[in-house]
C-alpha cells in the first residue's frame, strides 16, 4: 500500500488551498461495484462535537448525492496539480452519463467501507454525522441567494467525522 495513516493533526497543508484551490474528489459508494465521485471546491475542516470533521456541501441534482445519501461513509481525496485536468473533468461530467471513473483511469480502493483513489496525495476517510438541507430563510446575507442559488438548488450540508487520514508515502 502506498499510503500511511497519520494523525489528523499531522495534515501539513493549508486547508484553504486544499479545498478552494487544489479541489477535492468527494466519493461514496452504494456497493463495491457502484461508486461515484465529484469534484468539490466548497467545504471545510474543523472541530465539532469534540471531533475532527469535514464539512461537505452537495447540490441536490448531483448524482454523487445519491451515493452519499446511501452510505454512512465517504472520502475526500486531494491530488497534486498534475491531476487538474482530471479534477475539472470529474466536476463537469456526470456519472449518470458515463463511467467517468473508468474513463479517468483512476483506481478505486476501499478503506473501512469508503471508496477512495490510489492516485491521491491525501485521503480523508469520513463518517457522516449530520446532514441538513440549506435554505434561504436562514441566510443573513440575502445577496448570497441571488448570486449562488438563482435556481433554488440549495446544497445539503454534511458534517462528517474524519476517521482516518491517509497520506501518500512518496509525497
């Protein structure tokens, strides 16, 4: 195995760069033969309920949401810059339309029931703790609705406990 497990406190990357600039693949499975993923650049890492957590936001029309809702686990995979084209493809192509994982030539592995990609640099294996549909009624800055939700396709927010951090030994 090319990964080693490290303590969550050993993540030595800037979280704002990891999520907002580097992007991530959010991946879940309905079964070992049914896996889907999507690129995300919204989210966060932090502490909630005394646990290290990841905050993930998924729009209702995304095919990956079906997989996230069907599973207790999901992974967040972060890649080196050389994978930018693949990340762009994964964010603009739906798994409903084609087998984008196969087409991208990524290799899926499983850790504690969560699928992830062997080509990643860092993988967070997470367990869902909380899910809530976002709504305009709770916005304090009403300008957000018009800018980010003109179609009223509000994200579901997931709070996921980070159970394992896998880091590429060759990074």
